[in-house]
């Protein structure tokens, strides 16, 4: 009779995820994973097949536990306030001294093109975030809260690109102001002209 598992799958995946997040896929050892997950390597292999199988499960867990939570504000009505909150929260989160960036973006930088299964997992996560940004961009453009000649899809990809910039630059103290400037520049370009500015421009045209 098979022996019942004595661990919670979600709990051990969260622990393994933190090891991969801190160490990276290639540098994380099975011994480190065993210690963090508090299960032996035989249980790891039995449940996940191998180290890559465990890593893919951790990427999925990251999407469920981190990406969904951090992007939930993008589903708020109106879109624009949700986009602002998303970046405010992101910059605040990344302002700490022990910033490890994003597991997905770190993996994209370290392993892109080396394994098709990992590439597919990263692509799935990025597409999920892009879809939520697309919904926010579409709402913000439709309401007039954002003004842009770009389509909602293109704008969503611009937001995703700036997000990646923020995650990359915020890993160093020197990069923090660069990350903030990237966010401020994009958001200010999307805001409609202030009434006073619009009147001034209209007066110049009329004159």
C-alpha cells in the first residue's frame, strides 16, 4: 500500500520557490531545496520528477500566489487608478534593502532560450500579466482617464515593458531613481492635459 504523503504540497512549493527566487535555478542545489522544503530528495523526485519539474511547479505557484495578487488592482473599474496603484505598490515593494527582483524576470534573464519548457512557463506568466494590463488600459482609454494614440494592446505591452525595467533596475540602489523615472515618464505621458494647459494651448492656436 502506498505511503501517504506527510507534507502539504502548497507549503513545500512556497519554500522551494523562495530558494529558487534567492539562488536562481542553476545555483539552487537539491540539498538546499531538501532543507527548505523539509522533505527528502526521494519525496521531491516522487512528487515532481526532477529539479526542473519542481522549478516549473514553483513558477506556476509564483503566478498563483504572487502575480495574481500583485495585479489584482488592474481589474478595478476605470483602469487608470489600478495602473497607478500597481506601480506605486511595486516601487514600494522593491524599495527594500534585500530586493531579489522578480522570479519570472530573473529566470527570463538567466535561462531564456535554454529550455523550451521553462520558456513556455515564463511566457505564460508574462501573458497573464499582459492580459490584466490590457484590461486596465482598455478601460482607462475608454473612460478618457488615459489619452494615447496607441491601441490598448500596445499600451499594455508598454506597461509590461516598464514593469520589467522597474524590476531590473530596482535590484540596485543606484537603479531605484531610474525605475521611478521610467514609471513617472510613462504615466505622465498618458494623462490628459490639465485644463489650464489645454486653455493655454487653445489660446496660442487661436492667436
